[in-house]
C-alpha cells in the first residue's frame, strides 16, 4: 500500500537525492580518468547490492524482494542503464554543469508521459514550475545555436531515457516498495553490464577505488531517496524539485573545478527556485475536496 500523499515528505526525500547527486558527477569524472564507463557502472551495481544487503535483510531477506512485476522492472532498468551509461560518458565530453543542465530536459518527457500513461493531472501550477525551471536551465547553459556536439547529443539522449525511466518507476511504486525497486535496479543493471565489463576490465588503482565506492554509495541511496519521494507525490510534483540540482551543481563546479558563476547563472537559478516554490505551494486536490 502506498503511503499517504505528502509533499513535505516528498521534499525531504528529494533533499537526500539532491545531496547525493551533487557528489556523483565529481566522483564519476574522477573515476573515468582511469576506468571504462561499463566498468564504473558494473562495480557501482555490485557494490550497491552489498551496501543494500543490511536493509534487505532487515526487510525480510531475499524473499521480501520477490515481485510479480519482473518484466516491468527489467524494462525500466534496461532503459535507465542505457541512459546512465550516456550520462557518465557525457561527463567526459562536456562540462559537468552542461551535462546536468541538458539532463533537465527530462521533465518535459516525464510530464508528458505521466499525464498520458499514469493519469496524473498537469495543473497550471505544475506547467508554470516546469516552464520556469526549463527557462532557468536555458539561461544557465546558453547553448550556441547550431553547435550541438556529440557530448550534448548523448546527454540529451540520456535525459529522454531518464524521463521514460522516471515514469516507469512511478508506475512501479504504486505496488512496489522503494527497497524492492532499488534491488531490482541493481540486479538488472549488474546482469546487463557483466559481459562488457569483463571485456574491458582493468584493476583500479587505490585512489580510483575510493571514487568508485563513492559512486556506489551515491548511486544506490540516491535512488532509494527518489523512489521514496515518488511514493509520497506524483512524478509531476517530484521531478520539478530536482531543478534545484542545476544551480547547486554550478556551485559545486565553481568550488571543485573553478567554473565561474555569473549574473545569468544566478538569474537562472532564481527562476528554477521560484518554479519549485510554486509547485510546492499548490494545494493538494484531495485537501481541496475535503474542505
């Protein structure tokens, strides 16, 4: 059974997602200075299962992870796996801030698919949140017309894949726990990447192992946070909260890689924040009917 709808709880879980996802691009870029993207993804999935095991055991062991929706889990996680491969690869081709900003075309696909297939309502407040967020992203990135490179194309393809994956996750959380969703994500992706990883395998150096472990921690528990947020609110409520990752990532880029922050970046961040506030402020339809 799904928990009672609660935007504050959804926002709390999304805060966990945001924190972990701010670390992920830095860890990914550092790890891929030495490792192939397939190897990074495979080690992340296997370590993720190890990290997740105490929670699985507390929930009742592998028996509690049984599901009647295995085809849906497989489909969702293969799409997510391909999108994640593209995301990591894009980190090596274009700036971190640009990867994350292009990723935020994802809410367009998520909103369209959620309304079309999950019967979620696209209210005027939600439309405003999405529009303001995307305008803020464009202001921050300021793409040069006609100069899209392979890194940008790969990042855009990853964003579309993430949008599809987000909608499929929301459909799964109607009957599946966040832990079960995460367990099957790791199992499916570890299986999908096994052969490519064996083909390209090299043994990581000690300092690269640190970054790979960080990726596993962030990748595993960020998705637990995201799946939990989805259980408390519609995808069209949860996804716009993630817009905050763009200005926050720009700040991380400034602190770690000396990427500058200018007036337009601050303006874009303000629009993104305002859009999220509008989205969180809208009344719950159930509450309106109860008054």
